[in-house]
């Protein structure tokens, strides 16, 4: 049988180990349960993410605006070219152009008069 002093030393070491583990466990539980501190950390992370998303969105909007401006210029140039091309074609065929314009005007007048007189 072991002697009493050895048993008491082992009990003392075991008690100290148990107390240190209990203190560490209390500390971990306090960190986990401390909702206010965790909420502050989460709020700060959210603020950083929101600021980052805001900056990325701002840069994207500026980039899209520049691209839109360039696209609008190209579209205007293309429209101008097509209008000039149509003008040249109309200049080559004045009778055809005049008859198309006259037909559109006549159709507009008929529709206007028909609605005023309740023909349909």
C-alpha cells in the first residue's frame, strides 16, 4: 500500500489541476456568454464590410457612367451617320421620298378625322 504522503501529494496536484482547469473554463464561458462584447465586434465587422461595399459600389457606378457616356457618344455618331446616309438616299430619289412623306401625312389626317367624326 502507498504511503499517506504520496496520496496527499497526488490529491493536492489533482486539486490544483482541477482548479486551474475550472478557472480556464470560467474564462472561456465568460467570453462566449459576453454578448455585448461579441455584438460590438460583429458591429465593427459589419461597418467595415458596409464601407467596403460602399466604396466598391461607388467605383462601379463611376466606371459604368464613363462606359455609358462613351456608348452614348458612339450611338449618337452612328445615328448621325445613318441620318446622313438616309438624307443622301432621299436626295437621290426625290419622287419616292415625297410620295412616302405624303402617304404618312395622309394616313395621319385620315386617322385624326376618323376619330373626330367617330367613323370607327
